[in-house]
C-alpha cells in the first residue's frame, strides 16, 4: 500500500509559531552539520534549525499549526528575462522599513524589476524552491563536488537518451529514487549545465565568503542563479505602494522552466535491483506512519529505518519541455569502481513518534522522515503515449471499418490514499487510454491500461453507452478509482450495475515468448476484428 502522508510537527517549538526572520548559517569548525538561525513569533527558546529543515522554512509560514492559516502576504507574479542580471543586495537596502530593520537585514537578496515594481527576493528562498526539496539535496549543495561524488553520467544506448548511474555509495533517499517528479527535478539539476553551475555555486560561495571565529564557521547564504529565461514566478510578500517595492516572503510556483538535456533520462539504481529481488517495497520506498510523527530537530535518523513522508506545502514547478525519466536496475555499465553498499530493513514500533528529517547516519537513533515537497505541473501526458502505440494503431484500424472516432485521451490514474498501483514499478505514472467511437449510431468506449510492469495483465475493455446523455468523463473517473481499489482488475460489480450486459473484455494480441515487445504479423488486425465482433 502507498504511504500515508503525516502532518509536519516539530518538537520544542510552540503551536502556531510563525517564521519571522531567517539568518545566517553556521557549523562548528571541523564539523559538517550546518544549522541556520531562525526567529519565530512568538519569541521562544529555540533559535536555530538544522539545514535539513530548509525545505519548509519560508518567511511568515506557520509551523505546528493547530488551525487553518491563510498564507501570509500579498500575491504577485513576475516574468523573468535573465536572472543572471539580477543585483545582489542586502535586505537592509529594501525601502520597506519594517523589513530592512529586522535582525536578518544582512542576508542577501536578489533585486530586479518587473512591470514597474522592484522585487527583493531573499536568495535562500529561491534556492529553497529550486534545489532544497530534501535534506539530501540541501547537504549536497554545501559540498564542492557533491554531485560528482553521487552520480555518474553517461550517454545512453538510444538516441537522445542520457544515463544517470546512482553510485552504490549514494545516500539518495528511496523516495527520490522512485518518485518521477523528484527524478525530473534531479535530472534538471544534473544535466542542465546552467542549473548545475548554479547549484554548485552554493558551495563555492560558502568556501569563498564563510568566516571563522570562536570555533564556528558562519556564512550569509548567497549563490548565482540560473538564467530562468521566460520563467513566471508566483510569489507572496509585502508590497509598499509608495516605493513600488515588493519584499518576497515565499515563492508559490515556478512555471515554464527549460531543460537543456536529452528528452529521455534513464536512472540506473543498484537499490532498485534489491527492491525488485525482495518485492517488499512500494514504488515510493517509504513507509506509512502508524502514529503522528514529531520531528526532533536535534537528533539524527538511523541507517536501518524506512522513510516517513511528511505533508508540507509543495512548490509548484512546471517545465516547458519535460523530460521522461525511468528507473532501472543497475546494468553493470557504470565506470566507477565503488562497491555496493549493504541495506537492511526494520520496522518501527507502533509507539514511536519522534522522527528526524536529517540524513541517516550510523550515529542516528530515530526513524528517518522526508518531505513530499514538489508538485510537478508540467504538461507531460505526451511522454506516456508511447506505451499505447499498439493500442492506438488498432484504433486507427477501427476507423477504416465504419467506426467514427469521437474523442481520445491519455489519463494518469489518480492517487488514492492507501493504494500504490497508480504508479508503475519505476515510479512513473500508470496511465489509461480512453477512446470514444461511434458505429451505426451507437457509441462505445475503449479503455486500455498500461501494465508494462507486468503487475496485472488487463484485457482491453469495451463499454457500450447505456443512455443518450451519458457523462463519460465522470464515469471514467469512477472506473479509475474502482480499478485501483480492485488492485488493477476491472470492477465487474460496478460495470454490471452501470452497463448491465453491455461491457466486454477483449484479449490482447499474442507476442513471441522471446520478445514480449514484438507483435506477431496480423495481430493488430485480429485485435481490431475482436473489438468489431463485440460491437456487433
């Protein structure tokens, strides 16, 4: 079953605490555990957080909310021409007095104009929405060669394909490995040269500008943004009419991102081979919390625990030309000589509520927890059309047999709480193809589900329209839900109720035993003939 998301709650802070200021980062000299100064309202004893919390640390956001809070700030949208031309300015330079006089006034902002308004965008907020979607990525950003030490990039065997080999020593969380949204963003960071340079500039600026005193290294966060050409930023913040100035609290969405890479990216993952062998993990690689977890920001997670997924406000991202990512078992082509790491699994007790969002370590004691922090709204259904090439070819044959094609679409199966088969084994969406056809004045629907991961071998479903004014869109949504509830089996009781005797299952064409992806000659025509026979 799929993971159940748990609400975000943090130990040692009061309920309904609002983030007022975000200050400098620091760590002990010789240490690696970075923390960041945070001022909360109302004021309280806790003054800092581990940087693993940066995913959820946006100004004016309420933590440990016990009621619904309207998002703070005034909404604004800005079009970006070239973010590399933005000015680097301190918060103290913002004309809005109550902003510039706060204790975090020395932190860095990007300053730019859009439609006559000057925006002051805290640099750490832009990095949060572009890069800091997990404790793993936040830590990696602080390491000068972090990306190279975790991933090996090679040209793929197929045209316009790139392989990303996750090294056996990589600590990339299972959630990110099996989630197509997080993989797409990771591919963007790794393969788009401009974006990768921006990510790497975080560590470079820290090495160059960090200062050491009294046994600690301190740094005011700064980085070089990617160009973000033609991107639309939707933000909330404080607007001062007199000076036409907008100070950004939080970025809600980043639309129209571009990726300079191949159109298909294959992730080769040694842990996927282990998962396939055990068949014990869901596609997301995360567990469902049995009690409400509470984040202990001062403790570390252990290596032998599954990952809890915490429900947080996600950042909405969309790509103008999204790439297709797949997850495959390690195939032996990786050039690095690193050895495979061992993985053990254990179950957390029912009475365990404390978790840690930091990266697992041998010193850790708590279960690990991560964030579901990305909402990828890219228009990407066309990427999954290739899964239905044979089905679409069969529908084309029906058109030559007095069948009029009224409508066709590909849909992603919905995510239902407690069910996981809306995803393929590699974490990509499981889709359903839906076509409406008319023959001799009677309307029919043809449904085909992607079962390329061999979870179930579903036949093609033919439905005869039961009444003249029938809401197919609502009915298909219902069938999708019942299909998942039936573990990828057509919901016969529901079909009998709605369509009486007017629904038929139609077998697929046979494929050679040695190559299941190859259709036998004439099999498409025989498939179409079976559909026509059922219509008759």
